C-alpha cells in the first residue's frame, strides 16, 4: 500500500476512493492502523477519540495529525455523533475500553463506553440521512468458553467479566436496532476479531497498572535488555496480525450491500485456528528479536478463558478474506516496528515513523496480493478471487 491516494482505486474494489469515512477510537492501536489503511485506499478520514494522541503514540509518529481530521470527544455525545454522521457516509466504530483487566477494575465506565456508547452510535446512525454503512467492532470474547473447539459465529454469547459482557450487551443493542436500520436502507455488520498482534500497541503492564498485553510486555522488556515475564504461559489466544484484522473490517464494510454480508457477524482470526500458547508466542518473539534473552514465567492471571480459538471460515467464504501473514511474519513486522520505536528520542518528532508504517502496510499488501486476497486485488465487489 502507499499513501498516494491515486492508487487507492486498486484496493477494496475502489470502494474507499474519495469517500468520507469516520473512525471512532482513531487514536487507539487498531484505529491508527485503520486510518493509515483507509488513507492508502483513498479515503478522507475523520477520527473521533476521547483523548488527544500521546506524543510517542503511533498516531503521532505516523504523522496522522496532518492528514486525519481528529475530533476530540465522547461517543456518548449524541449531538456530536449526529454532526459527524452528517459528514461521513460510512463509519467504523472501534472506541471502547479494550483491556480486559482495566474493564474489571472499572465496570461502570466499561458499560458506559462499550454498551451505552454503542447505543449512542446506533442512534446517531438511525437518525442520519447521510450515513449508509457502519461496522461495529466487538470481540471474540463475546463467546462463551468452549473446550477444545473453535468458536463459530452461531455460538452462544455472554461469558463473564465486564469487558466480555459489555461487548455482548452491545451486540444485543445492535440486534435491537436491526429492523429500524434495515427499513431505513442502512447496512451494518459486526466484527469479532481475536487478540491483535501488531506494532504500535503501547499497552504494556507497566503502563496500564498491570492490565497490559503479553506481546507488548515482551517487546518492552527486550528493548530494555531484560527477560520478559509472561503471565499465564499455557493459555492459548488467537493472535492475529493487526493489519489482517483491519483489512478484514474494511472488506466487510466495502462489501456490505452484498447478500450474506449485510447485517452479519464475522470472526477474524489467524491461520493457526487452534490458537497460540502465550509461551510459544513469547519464545518466537525472543527468537525473532535476536540475542540470548529468553522469557520467564510470571503469575497466572484470573481470566474466564484458558483456551480461545476462532473459526473464520465464514469470512473466507463470503468476504474472500484470509490473513496475509502467518504468526512468524506477524512477529517479524511487529518486531520491526518496536525496534524503530525504541530509537525514537525523548522528544518525538511527529511523523518520524511514517516511512516505517507505510513500508509495513506496503509489505502486507504485497503478501495479500500474492495470495489473491480480495481486498488487495483490483476485483470489483462481487468478484471474489478466493473461496
Ligand atoms: N486489541 C485487541 O486485542 C482487540 C481484540 C478484539 C477486539 N478489540 C476491539 O477493537 C477495538 C479497538 O481496540 P484497540 O486495541 O485499538 O483499543 P485501544 O484502547 O487502543 O483504542 C480504543 C480507543 O477508544 C478511545 N475511547 C475510549 N472511550 C471513548 C469514548 N467514550 N469516546 C471516544 N473514544 C473513546 C480510547 O481513547 C482509545 O484511543 C475495541 O473496540 C476493542 O474492544 C481489540
């Protein structure tokens, strides 16, 4: 991919070329990559986020402050959401409290943002005469734990913990709006992805009062020349490269008016559909980083799920989507990002990592094209190139 907007016509069937698109949670890990990928596909992006981007965040280092129109505000502000949906004909709703253990510590705020916030976005969508398509990002953690099998979109929802319940409740609210949206000719979808693995995530345990993510802890320790301490090493998670997830979201929205896609939920997960053990992930990250540092075991975390595995056959069959990267390729590109990020000085320069980010986008798009994945080929909507 390149940031040159004229080339966007060959991505996602040209759907995003010149289109006004809103991203909620734009400053977040996925939001930032989504803004970059949308720009590369030719979109004019407006971002909404509660916080202004930290100086060392990927949002700032990617130079998105210059190209994305960033609005600072709350998704629960209905008037603001209505204004934003007067200007954008489609949106991706990502804003959330997204760390399981942070949600556990702040349940009321979690329900306010993840559930009521989604209801507010739905209401603004219902009232808008401009917005015609919206994608609602939830999570694979909406599913109930299932021993030794991969989750399907038809599996029962509602597990335990504020994060999982708030997102499952959000899905029920979306369901309640289904008829109104359909009558109004609006298209929507739900995306349930596995654990993201990508550069740009700064949610280490040290930065989040113990609520961080394992792969971020790994890279942070390796940058400091220390042995990463890994909690719950035997637990498995469907670690998926962030750009594979983001391009899945963009595919689902771009093809939303096709039958079998409108109003549907889709899983997005890795090639390793049985999930990946945290210990294996940490071992491969240490090996990829180089040197002789190895991880050591930390305490077990109290989590509802010991194993998580996702079946994403529906996305493959209906959207022509599959991950462009294997686990090792995902770790390779994440390591590239964290290595470059570790060289950023104490006073970061906006746009300093833009070249790195665009290079990572481009390498990922090349891999997708070689595999014939729909979004990376010039196929028009309806002409899937993989099945
Ligand atoms: N990261 C993962 O492993 C993962 C896995 C599955 C699903 N998800 C989902 O994907 C989405 C993005 O996740 P992420 O990892 O990028 O999270 P993130 O925490 O990096 O980004 C979320 C963003 O939402 C913003 N936000 C929070 N409350 C807000 C509000 N009231 N109004 C406006 N903005 C608000 C935050 O400031 C943050 O920038 C979330 O919905 C999350 O639940 C994430």
